[in-house]
C-alpha cells in the first residue's frame, strides 16, 4: 500500500509538470518542470524523502526496461535513420565527452567546497 501512495505523489508532481508545460509557453519539457517541482519540494521540506524513496528506487531499478519501446521504435525506423548514422554517432560521442568533463569538473568543485567547510 505504501508503494501506491508514493507512486501517487510522484505521479501528481509529474501531472503538475504537465500542466505547467501546457500553461507556460516555453520550450521546456514537462518532465523538467516535474523534476524542478520535486527538487523544490524535497529541498524545502514540503516533501520528505522517505515519502517517495522506496518507489523512486524501484523506478530507478527498472529504468532500463523503460527504454525498450524507444529502442524498438529506432529499430523500426532504421531505413530512415541510416543516412544520419555517422553524424549522430559523432554528435553522441562528442556530447558524451562534454557531459562527462562538465560533470567531473562540477563534482571536483563540490568535493573541494565540502573539504574547505570541514
């Protein structure tokens, strides 16, 4: 029963994100609105982590399964995507490297900042 309540909380926040996406004319995905609301609720203490933690862990555990429909869709469109394969691969590799570098730098900065506080 606890999982159902936690899932309802997560889905409610996602629904609010969908509403914001509909109401605010910005090119921001609804999921980003939902994540921002969830983050704000957790940071402000409006929502306690314990109220959604079990279901969130479960959703993270099954996340790989959620990508199967997208992968099947890509396989079905292979003939259309074949001409874009090399540019897409190059862009994917470059973006991955940039994301890894930026994430590493930010992580190092946060660790240094925490070390200075101690």
